[in-house]
C-alpha cells in the first residue's frame, strides 16, 4: 500500500476527497506549506498541528546539501528527524537545480550543478534523486524532471519534455526496485518508536490494515518520540510530472505518455516560471483534460489565495507555494478584506485585530499596532506571528473550499477578498 485516493463529493470539475498516505489521511483539495529544510520557517511543528496542517512539503535539493540524506536516513527519515507525525511530500530537486541557471549543466544522464552554499560540485540523476527521496522517507515522492524555462521555442520545449519522460521511466524503475528501503518500514522502525493515537499496531494486523488508537508509550529514555506509519506494509508513492512548457499539444503528449508509464498520482510542473498568470491558468485547464479523474492531481508551486481557490474549482487536488511564508517575512499579510502591508505607518496606532473574520491565535490576541511595532523593530516574533496568520488564512481558505464542494456549491472567497493590496 502506498496511497489511496477517494473522491467524496464533486461540484462541476471541483472535487473533495481523501488521500490516504502511510502517515495519515489528507483531505483534498489541500494546500501544502513548504518546509524547505525540514522546517516551516518560524513555526514549530506543534503549531502546524494546531493549524490543521495535514501534509508538508520538503525540498530534496536543500536537504541533500544539509544536513545530508544519510544523516536523515540514520535518524529514521524526515518524520522522525523533524518530529512530524503527519504526511510529507518531497520534490525531486529538479526545480531547484533549474533555478541555479548558470551553476548547472544538463546531460542525458543527469544534471551537474554547483551548490549555492559553497560552490561544491554535485551530480543529480533520476536514480540518485529517487535514492535521496527514499532515504528522506517522505510519503509522496516526485519523479526527477527538467523544468523547462520560459520563454522557450517549440524545439527546446519538445527536447526538454522528451528528457523528462525518459527520466520518469528511470525514476520509476529505480523506485520500484528500492522502495522497500524507506527508513520507516517495519525493518527500520524499532521498538523504541512512539506509537501515537491512531497509528499502527505493533503486531497482529494484516498487511494494509489501519491501526487502532493506542496510548503514547514504548519510548526509550532520552529518545525523541517519533511516528510510525499508520499502515502495515506501507510504502512511498511516486508521482509523475507533466511538462511541455506553454505548448498545449506538448502538454497533452506529456500527459498521455506519463500516464502510459503509470503513476498513482500526477503533477503539473513547469509553471510559475515567469509566464503571465492568465497563461498559467490556460495551461492548467487544458492539461487537466488529459489527466485521469480517479487519481490525485498536484499543481506545483502555485499560488496566491485567489489562485488556489480557482485551481481547486478546476479540479486540482494538491497545491504548494512559498508565498504565505515568504510574504509574511516581508510584512505582507492576507486577510478577508484584502492584503495588508503591516509595515505601513498607518497601522502604528491601530487597535483592531489584523482580520476580524479570522480565528487564528494571532488575530484573536494581537492588534495591528503591535504587529506593526514588531515588524518595525525587526523582532523575530514578527516573522513568527505573520507566518502563523498567513498559513492559517491559506488553510482556512482550503477548508472553506472543501466545505463548499461538499455542499455542492462553487468555492468562492470570503466577502471583500481582493487581488490587490488593501488601500
């Protein structure tokens, strides 16, 4: 068992469902916060749990450089290393290598690149990316792909698509041969593992049986409590990635041939690379027509609060983006009345909560004046509180989307939400 996807409700193209992973059920459509270095910047795991995060995204490229895959593998994988009991998805590292631009060289075999940290030379292949992601132990891993730059002519886009397809085949072959080497399989999880509520029985269950609730116990003295998979016989799931640039025909071909290779889920990659947002939507909508409806669809690296609702209505099940956390660190906050730049002087004496319609711990306790003071003083707490609020806003938005779909309604924004900053 790797993942199981079930659609519970539909409204037009939009669907609400459940993605069952080795470390828990993920309600879809879902927004996945980005934890690049096994950490969502400024937010501890207990707060992420409180916010209702069901799945995090980790970055293979960055974790490969530090602390290193073998270090994480020896610690029992990312779940144990970062004390996160819920699901994790790792990307392949392809997009990050793509973003290095002048520090990389692509060949049929793989990509040679220089570390952004110290300039050291490294080589990624589909096989080494799979090996790294198996060692990191995420629930969902991604095939190694080449992210096509924008703009690119049709010949360049076709060549890149063909390379991604060949790499997808190599990724799947290696993954199928080595997927049982994941650190949290029964051969790797020892009796000192913490058994949390709802996680697997230590004995007496058939392969693939969901464990019953058990007390938190069986932890050796001095060791960090860690989650075990919820399912016996659980393995990772490898998703394929559709490329093809901004060419509709190539996107269709990429989708069809990726489906022929066969994966339990499919991602739309190669977007948000400088193209107009209207073109992004156009490519997403056309690509979705060629993806199987009974498998999860993941749109990589998108988007704003407005966009995640829009793409959920188109039939996307999974999304991730650094925007809520990155914007928070720069004082840009999302609210039901529009975006607020908390650094502005007009908030210096504002006693109101950041968003009167938000139930997060930040809006329930702190004023705009205090948040502006923290940011103006460059206090670390400013980044923490801003990030907690933005994540809460995104997660609440997706909860509202799922609720609307379940009721048979089209998902919409809270009243007053605008794409422009609040004036």
